[in-house]
C-alpha cells in the first residue's frame, strides 16, 4: 500500500484553531435522530447527509476544477494541460467517461495570491453559492519538489502561512506571514475534504479517496501529503477551505475543497495524468455522496 499516513485529527500535536463551532441545523437534526434511535448508532454525519439528499431529490454534485499557468521556473504548467488544453483533457474525458450525477466547470488561476483571492471570491459568488447541491472544489498544481519523483500527492492539510520561496507572478514574496490573522496563528491549519462541524475535523475523507484509488490500480502513483508547501498552492487551498467553512457556518451551502499536486510530464505522461484526475474526481464524488460502485478507468 506504499507510505500511508494515519488520519489527521485534532490533538495536542495537531491543534485546530477553528472559529464559530456552533452546530448547523443539519448537525442538530443528526444528533437528535441518533439519540432517539431514528437512525442506527453507527451512522456517520456524511451518510446521514447523503441519505437526506437522496430523499429530497438530490441535485447534482457541481465539480469545479482549477489549474495554474506558468510561473517562476515552470514555463509550461502540466495542470493547465490536463485541465484545459490537452486532448483529451478532464472535460472531454468526463464527457466520454462521466461521473454520475455531476456537472463540471474548470478555471485557470494566476500564480498570484492577490489574483487567487479575487478569483476565488468570484467563483464562490458566481458558481458555488447559487448551486443548490454539494460542490467539489478540486485545485490542481504542479509539485515543485518532485519528491518523491513521479507521484500524485493528495494534500490533507492547508496551513495559515505564506512563506514564498520565490516571488509570485505579481512579484509578491511574503515571509512567514499568516494568510488570515483572524483565523489563528500561522501554525494553525484546516483539513481538506472536511466540512466544518462541532466535532473534530479530520483527513479521513482524503484517506478514503486514497484507498479507493489504490484499489483501482493507482497504488504505485498516489500518496498522501501533509505539507502543500507555503507558496500559492497552499495559499489557494487554505483560502478555499476557509471560504467553505464560512459558507457552511452561515448555512449557505456544502463545499468540499481539496488539492492535488501532480508530477511533471517528464515523470508521468500526459494521458496518464488526465486519467488519474478523472478517477480522482470519481472517488471524491463517491465520498461526498456516500456511495460506491462507480466505473473507474485505472491506468492505461
């Protein structure tokens, strides 16, 4: 199974600095149904929400995938190719091999913290908040470290810190600054693919996605990561998770945000990367909806 890390949960070693942990109406109903025996004691909140959506005539999961363009020493970003410009790209592949009950939209982001803040605000306002169902917001970026080489990295954490090793595309290069001073110290973090709640957040959904992908033939190519760096990739994931948290706490929607780091094409060819991204979307959607049995492509 490769190098598999245990789930991240709140502890003395990994403290969570979270605000406004008032339970949502759904969480209150969930606890009431558990205590009264309406649902089995081993039911998870995600399963409860999945069943609720099915009973209410579930709208599709809106899948939003972002990529980055050129920056620094990366004149050609592989994520721009697999999301937007290659043949096939993720849009065409999800047309020929669809994930059930989903709609897709893709965006290219500038490698700039200022641009990311502006673009993500626009995406949340125009494409996320109007959607009546759950949203998967999956960011993709190239792994600048390439360590270990030739691996897809599913990020489990985003830290509240900017420490850019090189200037971004606007020439901005912060050093050890918090992304959100109101959220907590720069050591604080948020978990990917985790809805804010009154219980301890964790990385279990990311770990479950990893297990699904490994079972479908991707075992040698995908690993978990607890360090997305402190450059624009981490900034983007933290910004999205914080916005998702605020949206959920205002009871305005359900947004699941994650980040996938991809290797360069010299290590893993383009066709393989597009297929992996498609299967990654399938696994994440199944996790959000609490279902299994979807058709995976696997490696070529």
